[in-house]
C-alpha cells in the first residue's frame, strides 16, 4: 500500500532519518578513538616497564593519532553536512568533547615541554577532564550511562592522582575501556537499533 505524504512531511522524515544515521556514526568514532588511546597507553606502559629501547611518542602515539585522524576524516566525509545541521544540544555536546580533547593536547605539550613536572600526572589529569566532560554531558543528556561514566571517571582520577608512576598508564587504559568504550558500545547498539527501526518503518510506509 502506497502512503501519500506531502513534500514537507517527507522532508521532515528524511531529516529525522539522517539524525538517526549520524548518532551511530558519532558513537562509532568515539569507540574507535577510545580503543586507539587505550592501545597506546598499554604499549607505552609495556615499553617503560620492560625498558624496551623504543621511543613511544615517536613510534606509537604519533602514528596512531595520524592513522586515527585520517580514518576519521575519510569516514566522516559523507556525514559532515548532517553534523553541521545537528540540533543545538548535539553541537553543545561536541563542543564539550572538543574542549576536552584540546585540553588534553595542551596538558600533554606543556608536560613534555616543562620537564620539571612528573609526566605520570597526565593520566590523572586526563581522567579528571573525562569526568568533567561526562558530567556536563550527563546534564545535557540525562541517560544513566553518562552519569555512571562520570562517576567512574571521578573515581579513576582520584586513584590515578595517587599513582604517579608507570602503572598509571595501565590504569588509564583500564578506565578508558570501562568508562568510555564499554558504555559507548552499549549506546551504539541502542542507536543502531533505533536507526534500523526508523528505516524499516519508513520503508513500510512507502
């Protein structure tokens, strides 16, 4: 049975379908970057723990970040237009996480440049920034997973600030997997299911 719809309603349905398509896309990128950073932390921990003569920053972090950035740009190219047209709440959330990422980069550069500071304080700072970002995100989006992640990152930041040694890198990797990657996988599964439901409903109405 063919269902007749006005052009205005059809445009609204297309916009809603695009918004549901972008949600899994953003979450998948978040999972991707969480795994990259966790991997880099574990490899750096192994290099330092076993005194491996490898420059982790040069041969682990930089290639991983460059690879992740290129993959993100290629993957995101088809969705940039939808991301720019996202609702104000979505743009605020992106702003929060963008500020979090920039803050991490600044702290890393300052820590490397000013060698008088213990570099192993960075995992605690990163965990604190993640906690703040998740806390703000939980205010904008009241789903329980964001509140649980925020609480987990607060606890992780306290532990990491008291663990200013090589093991803080492994601790940060575990925190990423527990409080960032795992909740995001759950959200991705839910968003992907919603998108498929919306797509099937639109198909049934045609």
